[in-house]
């Protein structure tokens, strides 16, 4: 697909999608959220590739698809588990190896759980086998609406890792405006399906 076929960048449209989806996500019924989270985790287990040894996965906010149960599970699996850690000098996130969730994580930038400074163990992005990316909306081409900061796009640009978006099914939209700096995902895992994205 040539560049001429891409929808032109539209920051305002992305902003509208972001606001709508955050509102919908925050209003999700507690019981429905628990069922959806379990379904997403089951899909992840079914599509897991044992060659993935070094994993970057975010700690979810309260209204995001749950990843913390997966982190706790994987920490005991012998895998190398990394979480995003914020560098206040470079003003960017980097992968940091996590060994003890309960004793090493604290509330950081924007209330996101990340390693405390004494527990930071930087990992080169070239070591990553798979990245689980947060997002407020996705389309079936793999395009993603994040929170507007570009942190995960910068990490994703620098690695060969498989990129997986996690979302509730209602976070799928017909089309997300694509920009040259945006990095599409390989897979989108929702509570209802697993989508292989043609862009990757």
C-alpha cells in the first residue's frame, strides 16, 4: 500500500477518538470488565510464542485491559520481564527489567506504576522479543491511538520485537489516522478476537 493511500494525519480526529474511548472504557461495568479481562488473558495464553523470552509489558491503569495479572504470572516463569520506566532527563520511557512487582513498583508519571529508581535495570530495546502496547483505540490495520505522547512509538521504532495491542473489543474503530511516526502493531488482542494486522 503506497503512502498516497494513507489517511492524512488528523490530530483533532485522534483527540475525539481518544476522548470517546476513555469515557467508554471508564464506564465499563465492573463485572463485564472482569469477564473481558479474563477473555483477553485466555487469548494471550493461546497465542503465546515460547520463543518470546524478553517481554516489555506495561502495568495497566484501572480502566485499561488488565496486564498486572499477566506480569505476576510471567515473573515466575523464568522469562525476562520488563516494564516501562521513565527517564526524567531524556523525558522518555525505557525498558527496565522487573524482578519483584510488590517491592519494586511505585506510582510514577501520570499515576502509572513503574520501577522505583533503586530498582531500575535498563534493557536495550534490541533485546526485546515482544512488546505489549497500551492504547485507547485500534483499527484492523494495526493503527493505534495512544495517549498522545508518543512514548511507545519511540520504543517500537527501535526494535524488531513483535508488537501486540491489548484492548476491549469496543475500542476497535473503523479507521485511525496514520502518521509517519506511528508504529502499527502486529496483533490486536481483545476479549472477542485476535486480529493479525496486515500492515505488519
